[in-house]
C-alpha cells in the first residue's frame, strides 16, 4: 500500500516544482519585457551604460553556472547509479561554484558602488534618465537573481545532507531532482541576463 502513496507524493512534488518554476518565469519574463521597452526608448543611454560593466566577469560567471548545472545533473545520475561518494563530491562542487559566482558578483557590485554608481547616487542621476533606468534594472534583476542563487545554495546544502545520511538514495531521489530543476532555472535566468546587460550594445 505504501508504494502507490510514494508515487503520488513524487508526482505531486514534481508538479509543484514545475508550477513554481512557471511563476518564476512569469516574474523574470515581466522584468525582461520592462527592460526591452526601456532599452527601445533609450538605446544610446543603455549602450553607454552597458560599457561600464565587465564582460570578463560576466563571462566567467556564465561559465561557472553552466558547469554547476552540469555537476548538479551528474549528482542525480550518481545517486541513480548508487555512487554516493561521487554524488556528494558533485553536489559539493556545485555549491562551491555557486559561492564563487556570488563572490564575483560581490566584487562587481562593489566596483560600481566604489565609482558612485548605485540606485539613488548623485553621479548616476547626473548621467541621465537612460542610465538611471539601465542601472536600476541591472541592480534589481541581478540582485533578484543573486537572491535565487542563495536560495539555491541552501536547497543544495539540504540535499547534500540528505545524500550524506542516505535519505536520498536510489529508491528516493525526487527531492534532489526538484533541487536540480530549481538550479537549472537559476542558470537559465542568467543565460538571459548576461547578454541583455553585458553583450547587447
């Protein structure tokens, strides 16, 4: 009698995660739409503002997240193959990569603050409305994404603990799959943020 119940829980858990991902896509989709409208109205200002960002740091963070997406997927495969130690290693690498992303983002933001470029700063206001809109969206959207990174790290650390104590195993790994889905969402959002702010001029 327990098997069908577990199956229903797994199915419901996956549906719940996909619904959550859908709401997140709607949220960021709305922000991307706002960005597109303001960029259309202020093309020159957005171009000049984008030159203040470091394409190198943005590229490094993109590579970091792509690798982390791969390692979290590999950790699920490792659990399915009953390779517990490998799964632990891969989840640990994913968490370290996520932390590295945040460290890079911290230095990038610190650089902007050091140059007086932050929401409400006198220097930013002097640059004009277009630059204010660009950096307002930049800080809001990358800040929201960083918050998702932090939440993702917490989820992955919980999953790591469950793998270590064998709560997640070959017979029950839907929680790790859901954690992996969330992490892929975080990566996907950045894949859109990176070209919008760093590459399109």
